[in-house]
């Protein structure tokens, strides 16, 4: 009797069977497959949306958050060749004097020496400035000189370029002796240039400007301030002179303590200051 009861108890247990287990595995595989497709679709959709956003304005937003300016200064050059120059301080250091005389120094060393003595062009300065757009759309709405220092004309050293030719024609001119400070067309000195014409740049696009600045009444150190519009925001970008220093310009002095004429070795040769003024016919 006991053996019979145990046998019936085993017969009453339900049997899961192979069909039920197979159906569970199939449904699990189907869910995994569906989830993979949904994930792929979502990733593709997000990628399309991100690409469209980045192309339209995302790069601008990232640059703005990262502190990148909307406009960069690609190159600045002041034309010193074939120009009379003046130094603000006398050249007394033996090494600097050797550089001035052109004795076995490189162009870079000579330029550094002149910069230490605050070399300035006389009466006018021509600068070449290359601006590069750093947003999808940038508009340069104004460029103005900003005077950093005004002092008496430089009279320490006069460097005569006896073969100096005519200054090239530059349409944009600013006069530091007049107010307000602004660039104007040479033929229309009373009409601000950027009131009539503005410069539009795209990302990576460049514009080269030849700018002339005149000033006969004093010694000037100055930089240039560009006002640019990117999106709905305006910003000011400072354009410094070569070597990240100021631009320098001086009026012609009535007399100079020392004078030198340009030599064939690239340096200068001493000459009497009064003779230099007679030779240049300008002092």
C-alpha cells in the first residue's frame, strides 16, 4: 500500500515539457533582437539630429563656451623697408650699437634691438593685417585706432633711408592728430569707412587689410580695436603690433641727437644730424 501511494504522488507532479522551454527561449531572443533594432534606430536618429545641430550652430556654441574669439588675427606686419625711422632712446649698449651698424647680426636680432629702442616710422605707418573668421558667420562692423601713449616726438636717433620711395597707395587712413579716431577713405576723410561698408567672414575665411595711420603732432603708441558681430553678440578684438607690442608712430622732430644713413650691409652708418636733415630735405 505504501509503495502504491508513492507512485501516485509522483504521477500527480506537472511536467514542464520541452515545448514550453523552447517557446521561452524564442521569445527572449526576439526581445533581444527588437531591442537591438530600436537602439540602432535611436542612435541613428540622435546622430542625425546632432550632425544637423553641429552643422547649423553647434561648432559656434562649442567655441563660444570654450572661450574662442569669433575673429582671430592671422598676421600683422608693419612696413619698415625704405622708410625713415626714429628711435626714442639713444643706442649706447655696445652689442646694440654693433647691431645698429649691421655687424654680424641676423635680421631678427636687428629687429629686436630696434624694438627695444622704440623704433617708430615717421609721420605715417602702413600695417598689413590678416583677419580670420572663427564662426559660421562673423561681421566686422568697425576698426578703430586706440591710443595707448601720446608723448613728444622721438628725437634721439634719426635713421635715414636715402633711397626711400613713395608710400604705396592705401585707401583706408586714420589720423591720430584728429578726433574722432576712425578709418576713412583717403578720398573721403570725413566719412567713416565702416559706416558705409562692413566685412563679412565665414569660418576659416580670411581678409587682408592694408591700413595707413598718420600722425605728425606727437609720438604715439597705439593698437587697433575691431568690433565684430557673431550671432546676436558683439565683441571687441584687440589687434596688436608685431611681436604683440604696440604700433609706434612719431612726427618728425625739428632736430635729432644722432643720425645714421642706411648702409649696404643692412645696418646704418653714422652721419652728422644736420647733414641728414639736409640730405632728406624734410627736417
